[in-house]
C-alpha cells in the first residue's frame, strides 16, 4: 500500500492512521510539481494529495481513504464500534473537518486564488483566521470532558490534529481553547503520530540521538561566541510560546524548524507545502526552552 503525501498537508491524517493500523506501507513524498505530472494525474486527476494506492485500487479524497483504512482494520474501531450510530458520529466530525474547517484555511494558504490584488491578501487572511477560530470554538466545546472527538479514538481525531497543526502553524493559534491545546499535546505524545511526523518532517537521526541539553547549550554558546549569529535546525518538542504585539501568547509549531540565533534573539522559521511563517523570541527565552528540553538542537 502506498500513500502519496505532501509535507504538512491534510494527507498527514491518513499517514497517522496508517501508523495506527500497524500495517506495512510506503509513504511517497510529493511536491507541487510532482502532483502536476501526467503520471500522477493519471492516478489522481484532481492533482492533489492524499492518494492511496492499494494494489490496482487508486483512492482519492481524505474521507474515503480514512473510511477505507478503518474498514480494513475493523478491530481498531477507528470509525466507531460497528453500530450505525457510532459510525455516524465519526462521519459527522469527519465531514465537519473536511468540508468546513479544512476549506476555511484556503484563503490563508492561497489568498491569490481569491483575490488577484495582493494588497488585500492580508485582510482576507485576517478574516479567514476569524472564521477558523469560530470552527475551533465548536471543536473545543466538543472536547470538553472527552479525550477524543467522539469519546473513543477515531479517524476524525487524526484529521483534527492536522487542522490544529495548521492553526498553530498559520498563527491562528489555540489560545483560549484549552481542550484543543491539551488534545494537541496528547497527540504529540502518541507513537503513531510521532512516527508519521518523523517521516514527513525528515527528522535527522542526529536530532533523534540529540545530546543532552547542557551539552547542546555549551556548543551553541561556542558557536555564538565565534560567529555572533548562527543558523541551524531544531526540533520543537514541547510548548514554546512567543508573542506578537500585545496579543495573547501563541505557540510555535512543533516539529522541525529553522532557527537563526544572535545574542539578542532567535528567529524561528517553518515551512510546509502551503505556508511559511517566521517569528522571534528573546535569546534568553530560547536558551531556557533548550535547557528545559522543549527545544532540541540538531548540533
Ligand atoms: N477534497 C480533497 C482535498 C485535498 C486537498 O486539499 N489537498 C491539498 C493539500 S491539503 C492539495 O494537494 N493541494 C494542492 C493544490 O491545491 O495545488 C480531500 O479531502 O482529499
């Protein structure tokens, strides 16, 4: 079985479910050029990811793929416990995530597809951020008193995780949504989620074998002393907060980030297929996060 995915795209939900299933699979990384080639379009004429190829069956659409994977592994009960009602509950949330929440990000990712006039793009994105937060409000309320959207783990939770990663990555943020923030933390602690992220983000083995924080900090200080500024990759593994203007604290997206460090501050940059963002925090805060283990340096 092969999953065609793009880094950070909605295909991450399918990737996570493949990991949960425990079955052997191949993940094929695509990029924007790759999904426009005649070979790919022959398998998926819509020219998007995800695409799942199982033998001679080429399946597109997240909802169909997630349903198919659930049906292949019924013992995992990833689409309910077998009753019509529990399946409908999973489909209710999957539908909401796929057709409402997912689409609400499009003006943030692709403002030019809506407005040729670039001058209005930031206004459009700001409005879209407000819409996404309205959707998040409903999801946060649903998670009140629950660990999973429908009470037990389902494919909808994998999709929710991707939407929340997008919310963090695009600076919509989860501030005020404590249930969603706790959900993201739980998912990051999940082995299947971690394995899918390791594959998608290409965490280097050097990072995985990261040295202890004191050693990393010492090496970092040496580099800063010698160069004044230094650029490297880091893995954000815990909560790393930053502020923009007078707004509430936001969280840096977890996963691999590029960082540029000077004596004053540290600039984080992250990039997915659809989006790239940057933010800065004071160097002292950065060093504290490294020593607390929330940031691992690839040094
Ligand atoms: N309805 C499709 C939408 C998939 C979709 O939006 N894929 C995006 C990535 S999240 C994509 O491949 N976009 C490529 C493009 O628009 O150029 C599904 O749910 O599978």
